[in-house]
C-alpha cells in the first residue's frame, strides 16, 4: 500500500458517519422545521435537568463537599469504632429464637424494658414449641408492658407455629425464610441474621439509625427500607452489622433525639446536622436535623 494511503476507520462515536450521511444524502437531511423542534426539545431537556433535584449525595455541593465521599464514610466508621469498640445487640438472649422474640417485642419499646420482660417469659415458656402451643391471648399479660401487646402476642405465637411447622423448630437463617414469619420485617430479620447467625444481609434501620444517618447526611430518606437501600452501597458489607450496632449505641449514648451531646462526639468535625448543639464546622444550607 502506498505511503500515506491508509484506509479510513469508522469513528468510535459514529458521529462522523452520521454527519457524512446527513450531508451526502438529501433524503436523510432534516427539514428546517424538524431541526428547530429538535433544538427546542433539547433546550427543554436541559432546563428540566437544571431544575431537577440532585439524587441524594450524588452531587457535590458548590463548595465541593460530598457527604458520601469514601474518605468521609471511612472516618465516620473509624469514629464509631473508637466510640463503641464492643458494640453488640443490647437485647438479652441465649438462642436465635429468644433473640427473635426479644426483637419483635422491642418494636416501639426500649431494650431495657424488653430485657425486664424476657427472662420471666423464657422461664415460663422455655421452648419454641411452648410458644407454638399458646393462644395469643394467653401471652398478652406476659408482654403487656412492652406495648402493642395484642399484635406482638399474635406475631410471637404465629412465628413460633411457623418455625415449628415449617422449619423443624429452628429459626431459619436466610432473609427470605425469616421474612415469611408473621411479624418479621427486614429490621428484625437483619438483627437475627447479623447478631446470631453472623450474616451481613442488610443494615438494621431503627429509629436511631434513621435519625443519625440523616444527621450525618448518609441519606435524605425517612422510610427505613429506602434508608437501608442508601446505606448498603456506602458501608462496606462486612461492616453492616457492626455499623448498625454502633449507630444504635450512638443514638442511645450521645446522638440522642433531643439535644445531642455534640461536644463529646468523635464525629463532630464530620457532622453538619442542622440541630447540633455545639459545632466547630459550618452548618451548610442542606444540612438535615
Ligand atoms: S456531632 Fe452531634 S448531631 Fe452530629 S453525630 Fe455527633 S452527637 Fe450526633
């Protein structure tokens, strides 16, 4: 092949080809009217994109601050590790079944209250079969002080019956099977899987995790399922259970709902929460309570 006579390659983008076709073939040329409609459509799209709200954390602020920057997440996890090095589930339990019951009872209650109720309860009904043989009404007086006792009694007895009937008396160790038990949603399943079975299948999202994840700008959501969906991609999977326990402890000890103890918090420099009680960093406009 003579020097300089190199066959032309198609452009990777295909733009040149398209341009050549449009120029060379009159039949492919767009009429002026169509071109102007296309231009208007493109302008509209641009304007819509400008006015659309940015997805949570996907966009940096004007100052370049990104609440989901991996380095910031790493520092948050390190701060929590430092504050709560031995964090684990505060519900007293000796088996997966006891943990499952305690977690069901803990809804809208406190771990302290549940820990007062469960020792007596498990003394009275030592096995899952004992619970399965009860009518929910029989259980109600024993769990009355945890609140919502009618629903909770129904859930505990229903779960016991299904564990006995379908799982040979053993609490199952997969998300799908746990979710098939009455009264068990993702939060309860994550507690049992992470704490008892040591499986990181999700992040426990309770009231503390909701509040603190929002204060730390890890999510803008309020729905637990959506919060979990926001947290799972940014927290390393091997840390999901520990992260949940540590944040829950943080919510009990320092980052309480009213008047958080920010002056004692190892995360203070990373936190821009709008309701901080003490701050060494600027609180920006998008900061959340
Ligand atoms: S600085 Fe205050 S609001 Fe922020 S995480 Fe710590 S205790 Fe919570």
